[in-house]
C-alpha cells in the first residue's frame, strides 16, 4: 500500500468527551442521568449541532418539548468544557510521531461553535496545520459520504492512499466503501500497533 495521508477523527480517538463527566456530579443519581441523556438531551439531538444547528436553536427546541428539564438542558452546553475531559495521551503521541512522515488531516463531527475551544486549549491540534474538516462548518455530518468528498476535493488527496481512523463503526463502514484504508478505534486495540501493521513507519 502506498499510504501518504492519515486522517483522524477526534472524539474517542484523540479527545475524551462524554456528557457524563459533568452530569454524574450534577445529578448525583446515575439512573436519572441516564434517563436525561437517553430520552431528553440525546445523542441524536447533540448530533444536529454537529451538523450545524446553533446551540441557541437546539436549546429552544428541546425546552419547548421538555420545559420541566429547562435547567438541565441549558446546563448541557454551559458546561460542555467539563464534558471535554482531556486528550487521549497514547493516541496523541502516535499522532505527533506521524508528523513529517505523512500528511495529517482531521475529519470531525463537531459543533462549529465549540470546536474553537478545543483548538485553543489543546496544542497538539497544531500538527494538522489547519487541515481539518469540521462537520458543523460544512453542514454535513459523518457518515454522510459527502463530508469525505469535501476532504478529498479540498486537499486533492486520494482515498486509496489514505488511512482513516475513527471510533464509530458506521463511519468506518462508509470510509471503506469510499476506498479508504481504515482503522477502527476501540478499547481492545492499540493504535500504534494497528498502524504499524499497515506498514506505517514512525
């Protein structure tokens, strides 16, 4: 394989984000927390902000449906920075060691309103030199194939010369269908080992 490019998803790959990092202490009741996250402020609701919907619109919509949860709904994005607990050091180390040996890109589902916080607070994002496609800015969200097409067209790269790394299985399946070489991140794998198994040298 003639691998020239490495494309990183961010959440679950190099960043550890989970709303439970805030709401566990907020509720002090795991059952109530899971009800709220599973039925009120759901992953599907949050994903629309990643697709480009404003937080103000999202809050207004959800509060209109669930006025009894208004305080908790507003707390979600007011405390988003607490949900973004830290980077994932072992994977960030791999990313940094790839610099200079391969072209590095980011392809992330992330709200355009909140991604600048990550950029300004985590220095390792500098290794991408701005070559990052953010779903909230493009109004496209993985696993829609069109967001990969944005990446390929913007930076004039080829899928079959590129490794795509993501923790979401549906995103991995779409990337495979577009001829990317893929690495599915999960708790039972080691990113460095997986990349070296593909023949990468770093």
